């Protein structure tokens, strides 16, 4: 009995001492969702088609691509098109792969309306371009192309 009582008292002292050593802390957990915008596809193609130098008419082309921005993003979204691989000052130009002739063209970027709802609800960007008839009348037969970087920033 004496031995049991000694063990019981020792356990009571340890339990009381352990409770006296206990402490608590409040942990605050935070995160910040970064506002961003992304294209849904890494490439797009704008095709002007066959340019007939005998007609000399302006040729328009149009294509679309999609992008999304973080849901609720309030920052102004900016879309920009680079000058391509063959610029002449601020003029974009397609280059013939054989003759090295150049054909100037213009681009217009028009983002579709709507609000930023995240990747589940992408928005449409319309990319329009024009080649003036006077700019391709005297050019060599061939395949003309250029590569332009599109930039999307919140």
C-alpha cells in the first residue's frame, strides 16, 4: 500500500508539474494570391492568304486567341504586340524566305469584354491585320512570314 501511495503521489506531482510547464501560441496563417494574366495557348497564327499583285487591293486578316486573368483583378490589363523580326522603325514587315523582299503590315489587338474570372473563364483576344495593296504589288513570288511576340500584363 505504501508503495502504491508513493507511485500515486509521484504521478500526481508529475502531472501537476507538466501542467505548469504547458504554454500556448496562436498561429496566424496568411497567403496572397498574385494578380496575373496568361495566354491559354503559346502560339497563334494570322493568315493573310494569297496576295494577288494584279489586284493591288488591301488584304485584311483576323484570328483569335484566348487569355485569362486572376479572378477579380482590378489592375488595367495591357496587351502589346512587338515589332517582329524584320521591323523598319515602328513598321512590322513579313520577309520572303528566298528573295528577302519585305511586305509591311499592321496589327490591331482587341480584347473581348467581360471581367476577369480566372482560368476557368478565359477572355477572347481578336488579332486583326492589314496588308496594303501598294505594299505588295512589286514583290517577288514567295512565302512571306514574320514572328511577333504578344505580351499580356496586369
